[in-house]
C-alpha cells in the first residue's frame, strides 16, 4: 500500500468521525467548532500512521521492507555480475599472455637446439687429412694453417690456446717425464693412431685426433680450454 493510499484511508476515517460529531452537535443544539468545508483539510493535516488499524500498519511496513530488500538484492546481483565479468576478462588476458609466452619459449628452445645440433655436427665432422701433402717438416705457420682448415672457426682460438701451452705448435714435442707426444700432448702418443698411422710425423693427423678428443671429453675445444684454465691440464 502506498503512502497516498494510506493517507486516503486515514482521511476517510477522520472525515467519518468528524461528520458523526457534527450530527450529534446539531441534534443537541450546539454550533460545530469547525466549518464543514475544513473537515477534510483538518483531518488530513492531523492524520498519523497510528490512525490506521494495527493490521494494516503491519502490511504497509512489510511492503516497504520487501521493496528495500528487493532493491538491495538487485544491486548486489548487479555488482556481483560486474565483478565476475571483470575477473573473467583479467583471467582471459592472463591466459592469452601465458600461451603467447609459452609459444615464444618453445620456438626459442627449438632454435637453440638446432643451433647446438649444427655446432655439434660441425665439431664432430671427420675432416679428411689426405688432402694435406705430407712433408718432411712443417713450420709453425704451416701447422696453424692446417689447423684452421680442420678446426671450426669459432673454436680455433681455444684450440690454439691449448696447443700453445702444451707444445708451442711443435708436432714432434715429447714430454720426457710422461711420454706425452705431439701438438696436443696425447698420452700416450700412440692414442693418435686412431686418427692415422702417421701420427708421429703428420700434424694434420694430430690435429684431427686432438679435436676429436676435446669434443668427446669436453664438448668442444673451448670447453677443454675452460677446464685447462682451472687445472692447467686437460
């Protein structure tokens, strides 16, 4: 029941009471205290919720509370819906970012694996030594030129560093204590026979064996050089 309907009910009740009073006054010969035209205005001005019967008061109050509860519930539902939509949007953005990063990481990993595989293939490549003419003797410059043709370019400096320290590029260098022999000081020197029967006189054979040894034990000449820097041997 709206406020207007409640007030109308109260006005009607007050008018009825006032009218009864007026009739009684006339019958008794008394003059009405209020002009008939002011009955409704006076009743309206003095109308209170207390003038409405108790049962109807409860109905009015219950309707008002119900409307307030419905409004609050509607507002709460709207807020919850907006919050859920925002959370879903944020999560979707996070998921998309994670998927993109995962794809990029996978691609980078594949590139790195291909690069490493190519490097390993290059290091492990068995390069023929037959193309080098056998000589009675070799200068350091000639031996280094042969090494540059056998050792991968990105590994040559590390290989050269080791040979510098082990034999100073003397392919006939012999360690009097251990018997290590050649450019890379293989111990015993006869190990180099796996690369060629001329291991004692052919620097190309010694370089081939040395490269294979460094790749097999340390992954590369640079890996061997890193070890050498710490232990002064390899």
